[in-house]
C-alpha cells in the first residue's frame, strides 16, 4: 500500500472520528486492503510506535531535531521555523506547511524501513546522520504524509485506537466477530498486535490458535478479582491455595539458554534495573529455558524484614543502579511458572504449575524464593494466614483456584485478593487515568494545578470515563513535576478516547495512571463511568492519591468500569451486614 493512501484514506479519517463503530469500519477496511508483508507495520503505525515497547526500540526523535530536519528539507532558516512552530503548535501541522513537494509515492514498508533505520542509528555523529536521513525522508513525501511522519517520529500520533479496538477490527475485517476470543488469547500471550495480525494473514485462524507463549515476548498478566471475606472466597472457589500478597514490582523473567530479559507489569523491559534477579536466574537455571513470574521487593538484609512499596519503588530507575542495588537489595518471590524447556505451562492447572515451580527452585538462593502459601478449604485458616501476613506488614493475601490455568491478560475469580481495609475506606485502592486538570484557586494557583480529573477504563468501548476530581494530595515538588508532565501531553480539545461531561481547564491525553483511595463509591450524575439510561454514573467520594505516577501501568491497565460497579456492590453488601 502506498503511504499516501494509508494517510489520506485511513489515518485522516481515523483522526476525524470519535465514534467507535466508525473506527472499527475504517480499520477493518484498512486491514482488508493490506498485504501480509505490511500488516504488522500498518498496525504499529496506528499505535504510534515502531514496535511494541518490550522490543526496546524507540523512535526517539526530539522535537528539536525534527525541526532541524524540517528546516533543512523546507529550506527555511532554523529561527523562522521555531517561530512558525510556536504559532502552529503542532509538529504535524507545521510539517504540512513546510513540506511542499509532491512526494515519490513511497510505500508503507519503505517509510517504515526508513524510520526503523533512523531509530537504529547510534554512536558518534548519529544525531547529524539522523537529521540528514529525516530530511531526506521529508523531501520524498507530500505535505499530508509529512504531517503524520512528523507526529509519529516525535511520539505525538494519537489516534485513540487502542489494542482492543484493533483486535475488534481485525475480527470484523474477516467478517466474524467470534474470532475475537482467539485473537485476544494470541495477543495476551505475546503482547504484540503486529505479530498477531501477521500470523492471521499468513496462517489464518488456525495459525492464531496454534500460537503459544514465546521466549522474549512478555505474557500479559493474570489479575485478581476482589471479595471481602475468607468465607466468600471458600464459597466461590472451594479448597484453594492462599498466598502471601507482596507489595513490590511484578516482574516476569524470560530466561533462554543464553539470554535473560525482565518485563514489568505493563510489558516494558526492565532488565538493567534488577541485576541481582538476572544473576540469581543465571545461577539457578544454568542451561534451562524458563518463564517465571513473581514480585520483587526491597528488604532489610540485617533483619530480613520486607520493606514497603515506597522503598522498593526507588529501585525503578535508569541511573545509579549499582548503588541502589547495594542500598536496597531485593528479594524475588516467584509465584508462577509459565514456560519450561519448550513446554507452555499456561495451560496447566495452578497446582501442577506450583509443584513444578517448587521443584525448580528447591536450591536455596539468597535472592529468589517461591511465594509463601497454604492450601485449605477452611475460612478460619485463611483468616489466620491473612492476619499473620498483615502483622508482618504485608498487603494481604491472594487466593488461587487449584485447577485454574494461567489466564493471561484477564481478571477473574481464578485469583482473588483480600486486602487490609480500614473502617470508612474503600476495601481496595483503584488505579485512575488523568484526563485533565483545573488550574486551581488560592495558594494552589501558583502551581497551575488545583484538581485533576480522573477516569477509569471501559474495555468494551476502549474509552476512558470519568469517576472523580481529586484535590491532588501531591507535594509541592510533585505538583511542579506533574504540571510539566501533563503539559507535554495537553490536548487542545477533548481527546476522542475520553468520555466526560465535566470540562477541565486543560485536557490531557490518557497516559498517566495514579493510585487512589477513597471513602466510598456513590452514584453520581456528574461522572460518565457506568452511566445508566437515566444518566447516573459512579463517583469516588473523598479521593486521595497514594504515591506518584504508576510507571508500571499503562492507561489500559487502569481500573475498569466493571470493577467500579463490582466494588460498589461489594460495599453495599458489607454495609448491610
Ligand atoms: P492489578 O495488578 O490486579 O491490576 P494492582 O497493581 O493494584 O492491581 P493489586 O490488585 O493490589 O495490584 O494486586 C495484584 C498484584 O499483586 C499483582 O499484579 C502482583 O503484582 C501482586 N502480587 C503480590 N503477591 C502476589 C502473589 N502471591 N500472587 C499473585 N500476585 C501477587
């Protein structure tokens, strides 16, 4: 497909609509016209990325360098282009004005290849080489193509078609919505939409069904449902394994014969951050190939005490890793085995996976151990285990159904969390996406942020729906940092993916997730989350932010509308008792 066709007939149309059905139709049409050798690239383009983030390749072009490339291609002096940029306010719009050529009819694959090569350039003189290559690319395309290339390269292409939308459109492009289940599974075990689509194009739905977990491709995490007592847990899943719930970073390890990669909760590569986990795996597994999952947290070497999340979170950084590793050593509590020496373990029941896991990690390692657990069908035993965990300063427990396979990417009652809760407080925190902010009055005005408008995720519609306005709770330093971060992703209008009745002073694209506690969930006509036919949705009462931005969660990992409704119902039940 010609890049011009892709841009003119699809990207321009996608950008112009906020309606889900129209988006599905545009994408489905695009997929019908695409060839097998370009479908992955088309999908990565629509996601605004060169490859899924876990591949570790970024386009990484700052606006500053892009402007230099544009100035060169458009034969304008750098100062005037900077001025023009301040007027236009969007790199895409600017590129469209500056580039005047008719284009050379490049294909999607050719444009992708050029950008890929630019992203790969490194070392001495690479900045100048990059600028020259981007300039050459701009000189080979028409204004409208330049608009999307400029946005794509600076990370500003936001079409609002998330992974759920792409998967739905893929199924529709084959005229069969029922394919969605298999496509979802393939995506959940590989986290790579381009790979899933390419497999569908090359080997059909049979190829999709035959896909299994693969080394180096993070598996999307199985997640916990909530219940409010040990009795309810036993009633729901009977005899179960009850594990300690550790409050640190979820970490998935992929160890092949020669290579080890670590991935975060949202499938980002975090290998360099935790050298002791890498080393422990190398020592423990020798020549074996394994995929494991667990929770990493800081502990006190002298006392053996596990440390709170705030301490562990200091390990998530890019610099000074050696010093941090010394100051805050980690323990890695492994709670699942997903792959071993050529065999996909996600299909096996929990009890079988756990048995093998214990065999595998028998050898004592100072860093790695299997998560602590008991097996029982007695609520009193669960309660005792829960109380003991809380006394140790841990978060609570996770009960697991003994025969359940690993449900990649889904939240269901195979795993049930029970957390400590205080009177007059929601039994669990929620993770919300910031979609806008109000400038604030009084002394807060000096930081430019008074309250933030926050939303939950609706996976059915692939949209974000508001549930609360939060008077932050951030420190002054954090407020300054937050304002800078939010202004970088400010949107001149309400983003298509945001569903809100409330209009903030500044809209922002859904990107940052924060953890919030509240007193309770109430019904509210002001918020769009879970709105019924009468227009009444749900809202959080007296929300408070915990910590800062959750870098291990992407917007689609936020609490969902369905969870808010469930939590509302759970809360009602507790109140009645
Ligand atoms: P979620 O990960 O479910 O979206 P969250 O990040 O807010 O939400 P919780 O819901 O509080 O975390 O708990 C689930 C998380 O608990 C898991 O993602 C995992 O990182 C962590 N965890 C700690 N101990 C265990 C365990 N033994 N088994 C499974 N998960 C555990």
